[in-house]
C-alpha cells in the first residue's frame, strides 16, 4: 500500500467510490485549489484507490492552526487491514509538517469502526459535546 496527496481532479474521480456521493466538479476544483485543504489516497498493490482521508486546516488568531479530519473512507474489501489508521497517521504527519499544533475529528457515538480507527491511530477521547448545525440550502 502507498499513500499519496492528491492534487488532480482525475484521481478524485478515479476514487469516487470512496466518497459518500459522486464528486461535484466545481467543489472538487475548489477543494483541490485551496492549499489548506488536503486529500490523501491509499492505493493497493494493483494501484487501485482503497482509502481516502480529507483534512482542512483551521486557523484562529489566539490558537494557531490545527487540522480537522473532515472525512475518512476505506473500501469495503480493504477494511480491517490498517488502511484507515495509516491514512490518519499520514494526515497527522502532513499536519505536523505544516505547523499545525493539533488535529481533531468528530464522529457519531455509535460509529464503532471510526472510533476504533481513530483510537488505533492514537487519538485521545476528550469529552462529549453537542453538535448544532444550520441547513443553509433551505428557502
């Protein structure tokens, strides 16, 4: 397995099955054009994309910059092989290299696979919180 940072739209589309929905052309271009947005793909020995992780750097005046693990996905045939943890480790290394002071992720309390992956990759559970969101697409 190898992990690479992706900057080409064609590679995003080649890995489309790893995302929740098909990549949107304009959103893909915007994501890849932003130097604080990161997409890493894991490839198997046959050069097939089998895992992906996205990270977004967030900066605040009194805190500095940290990495948000935006999304992690591993192909069903490649699960339970350490690919998810390897992708988290690779994103953490990229974040360190870019001067981030920390990295964080939020996931559902009942997402056992995600929780196990993040813990395996060294994440510490801090505390529960309440997530509030706005649907900005409604009239």
